[in-house]
């Protein structure tokens, strides 16, 4: 039997310690006779964060791998119902629709699951927080009494979401201020370029333009396109690495823009769909260390050496001769460098990298 008061306390603790959510969700499921439960944050038409009880985690992985999110009607119907409580699948779909839906047909059956209940809670950190529980095949659908049991936890989950959102904003603000201490302008953006936090250095930088509805853009139109592409990818279920690209406002004022997304499937359910944007000014007049280039643009060692050679003015033939590889290998590495730095010509690579700072000497 589940300790109700202890579970409520655990819900609030999970708001501060998100690694506890899988255990909490399993306990919520146990109150209605199942161990399968999942919670996801949803903004507009995509999921931004998710977590699940341990038994449900393989189902969640398959949900994204099989692209069920783009074909199922269960979530759109749940959101459209706008009901302040849990609903059974038969409350939003007919029996025939449920049996034909991709969630049931292509997912639940494979994992031996059938009857489900879910609720959508509006929270500040996303449009909705969706909690879904599901029973193994052969068990009956959830009764009205069992829905009432789930509903009794709903206000506590909603308050936990509010607390998590507030704590998240505090963490993000602290992160941007920490970057200010080392001289880096930084801001936290959502998918729509809305600024959730920013340090003072971001206010006066020439590369940034402030738009209506608290949004941020880049003056360099090519860089702006790359920024929009990076932000659009925040909803991809597979995590991304840091994206870095060039930004120029004049021949003498260049910078490297870094977009650091929240990690993918291991993300905190309340922290998805966000990115930290960091601006690294390009000021020094000499070629940078390969280690700096690698760190900024996530290059391989060979790509970093090629990038440094381009900064020194070497041609592809010269790079190939000095490194003992073929011209085709160097040409392939140059293409990779241009793709990762957001440039289109070798001269642009050289101009971008020429001003990056050197590392201090080892001691």
C-alpha cells in the first residue's frame, strides 16, 4: 500500500531533485495498480522534457524512436478536452479509434499495455505538463474511484511544476551572471527567441538586436538564420551538442555565437526547450591555439589543425604536404570546419578564427 502523505512529500522533493521523478511516478502508478507512468512537458506542438518510471522507460524510448508523437491522436485529444482532471483513453477516443491509434497499435501492444489515463496541467515552464499512467494487458480500465485517486495528486504535481519553474529561472540567471564574471555576454532563450534571463553584458553588444515581445535576434542575417535553426532544434528528442558559428557586424567587429541546448532524453522534465546563447568576441590579432578552436567549435584534432593552418594562410596543397595526408582528406576536413563554424568559404574561416584568444601557457 502506498503511503499517501509520504508520496505527496516526495512530489515536492522531486521538484528540486528531478532524479527522483521516476520513483515518484512509479508510486503514483501504484496507487491505481500499475507501475507504468510517465510525465512530459509540452510546449505548442512538441515535447520539451520527459521522465518516466523505470518500467515505462523502454516504452518512452520507443515512443520517440518510432515517431509515435507525430501520428497519435491521444495527446491532441487530451489537450483539446481541457479537463481539470484525469481522463481515460475511452473518454477522448472511441474504442475503435483507440484500437487503431498508433499509440495503441504500434506501441502499447508491443509492451503488453492497454488501458490508460492521463491529465494535462497548465504550468509556467511549458504550455502543459502531461501525466500518463497505463495498465498491463488483461487488467480492466480505470474506475471513477481510481481516477479520483489520481486527481487527488494533481494539485500537488501542479505546484511542484510551479516551484521547479521558479528554481530553474534562478539557476539560469545565475549561469548568465557567472559567464559575465569572465567577460562573456550570455542570455537564455526559448525556441521562439524569447529571453528568459540575460546578463548586463548582453545589453550593449553590437551583435544583438532586441525585438518585440522580449525576443532577441542577431544583426548578422546569416548568423540569425543559423540561430533560428539551432533554436528550432531544441524540440528534437535526441540531444544536440553545442552549436557555434560566426557573427559579423563590420570588418573589424566579429564574434563567435555559441548555442548550448538542454540535453536530450536525460533532460530535466521542466528544463527542456531552452538554450544558453553565449557571445565570444573576436579581438586578438594572431592565430589561435588548436585547443581553443577545438573547444569552441567541437572539431576533431585533424579539423582543428586544418583550421589553424587556414588561419596562417596555407593552401590545401600546403596543408596536405605538411601533414602527410591527401588533398582529398584535407578538402573533406575543410568542408567539415566550414559546416561547424557556419562559414561558406576558406577566407571566412581564416577571418573568423584569426582573432580568437590564445590559451595561457602551461605552468
